[in-house]
């Protein structure tokens, strides 16, 4: 039997097919915000959630194959016995911004980028490892997926996809970069071994038996973002994915590594040895709605979207720069914070809610512009994924702001589905036929030209305000 697990930011999901139907099981876990710069999770809570999902798998076969997808950019400090000595720091943790600035001053902005295709930023490992060395007794470093695999299999491994998103793997040699390791004071045996995403590792026999299986093998898979491209078959430069979940991203697949030669606006990760994903991501997607829900006492995210639609285009003059957790692509200004411009006593909850949704979509437009420019591509098919696809009004809003039609498919968890596809590929299966049989278009959101024209003007105002605030947030 084949299943897939997607280890996400807020929950883990397990996907499997039974009697011609796809079923999804879910286990949630907590995110902690101990300070404005800190975002932590308990690695053992996530390990426990993964095991709970595996316990719920139907015992239809003696052997279980598990395709894996996992959140990018997580890092955990371990001792010599592979026990955690730090919390799990996820992509939104920015406590290492000073270390990032020290690396930038010493080595320049392009030193790491040219080698890894990852800009210097606190979400990546170089600055986080230096921060951990100063603030913990960590002797080894790994992602949440590597940690779970080590506990369940005894193997300390990573695959090309997640490794390429650390900022310390050389995008050209497909191995940890020796010069970066020397700078960080890290040896190879303190890091997982990098394997193919189609590689397999076997669960410890004692754990497999407790789960009710004779044998359990993990197919290493990849990072959740790039697994999305696999899951919706956006595997050429003619297709792209746009995701808004807790964070957000825009991605296109190329057949070679591509970096920004004019600046440092994009990143490039791997799916496998032949497929590279050019993209950019934002820190502030659904996490902005999470904040709005708590601060303004909305019942749920759907109520936020419904309320927002009561406000007109432009939110009655409000512009929300949604940098609650700093900025990632395309300018990588981690010191940025959220700003609401134009607020008056006449504004209502619906105006603030709409300005937040519009601000997130403007951020996606920033990424879209950077990726299409750097990659010299103009995707004809854009597939929407992530939690925002459950709100049709929000998808339509994004289509109108991008000025591009957007497709929503029948795949509810494309990261897990992508990991399932990767598991099939590891067996040599014809995945094109599999995708043709299972992947269907649910709806196409068409651009409304007049609305797009109005948003083009509002986008100029957003860009103007963004640039005006650079000096404020980066004053010494």
C-alpha cells in the first residue's frame, strides 16, 4: 500500500486511495510566538502527529510505502545522540537577522546566492546555524523531516529538494558546499546525508510492528512547495503554481538552475536531479488572516473573506502592507513590519479585511513579476493551491490583481499528492497516465478586465508606499 504524508506548518496530513476514493487524515500541532522575532514548534509534537497518522492507516497490506512532503526551511539543533537541544525554528523565525547582516557585511550579498541560489535571509540556515551556535549546545542540525526519519529509521538523511532550500547546499554540485560549511564551522557528519528524492529508507522493525505492518519504507520525496508543482502537474515553464496558505509563493519549473543576475529577487530549489523550481515566497499569507481573526474577533477565515467582500475595490482608500513577519522575496527586507495606510474613523472591519486580502495579493504580484522576469517565462497556465482556494472570492481577487486567469483543480492537498506521485515514480510507474486519470480542472477564474485596470493603479500606490518606508525600517 502507498500513502503520502505532508508535514506542514500547522498540521500533518496523510493521503491515500481506497476503493477509488482519496481520503485525507489530519493531525494538528501548535506554533509558538515567544517574541516578535521568534517562531517555534515542538519537534516531538510533530513526530507524535506523524506517528498518529501512520497508526490510522488501514492495514490492507503487510508492506507500507510512505511518500514524504515537508515544510521548507525548518531547522532543529540536536546533540550528539540526535536529541533536540533547541525548539524547531520554522521559516518565519527571524532571530538570526543580526547574524545574517554580519555574513552579508563580511562576504557580500552574492557570495551565498551564487553558490546556493538562496539569498541571505534569516529563514535560511547560514544565519540560523550561527545563531544556534551562540545560543544553544547544538552539535547537529537538520530539518523536521530529517529528525522524524532519524527517530523512525535510525538514518540521518535529507533529500535534494529540502537540502536545496537550506541555503548551504551548492545548487551546481548538489552537495553541501564546503566553503559555506567552513564559514559556519560545521562538518559534514553534523548534517544529514543528501540522497535522491526517490531514495528509500526503512522504518525500524520494532516501530513498524507496533503500527501493524511487517515493513514500512519511506520514499524521501521533497519540500511541500515543489511537491505542489508535482501534484498539479505544473512541470514545465508553460505552467506555474501560486500558493497562499500560511505563507505564499509563486513557482515555475525549469530544466536548469536559474538565478537573478541583476539583483537577488528569487530563489531556485530542486525537485530532483533534472527539475529546478524558480520562485519566490512571502512570509505573510494566511498568517495575516490568523492575526486578523484573533485581533478583530472573526469567527473563522471564511468570515474574514465574506466580510472583506462588503468593502469596495481599494477598501475605501486603505492600503495594507502585510509585513507582519518581515519580508522574503523579492527584496528580502526582514526588518519590515505591517503598515495600514489611510485609516480614518469612518473605516469598518470590512475595509480592514479587504485591504489585508488586497495587500497579500499585491505581494504575490511582486513575486510573479520577479519570477517571470528572472526566468524569462510567461506561464500560460497558473494553478492555485493552498487554503485560499476554499474562498472563491479570494482566488478571483488574485486573478484580477495579477491580470491572469487562474485554475483550481480537484486536488485538495497537492503537496501530499505530489509526494504520492514521487513514490510512484520511485517504482518506475507512468505518472503521466496516473495524473491524466486523477487530476481534473475544477474551475477557471477569469480576469475581469475593468477590475484589473483599477488594481493596476492601486498596485502603483502600494509600490510607492513600500519604497517610502524602506528608510524608516532600515534607519540605524
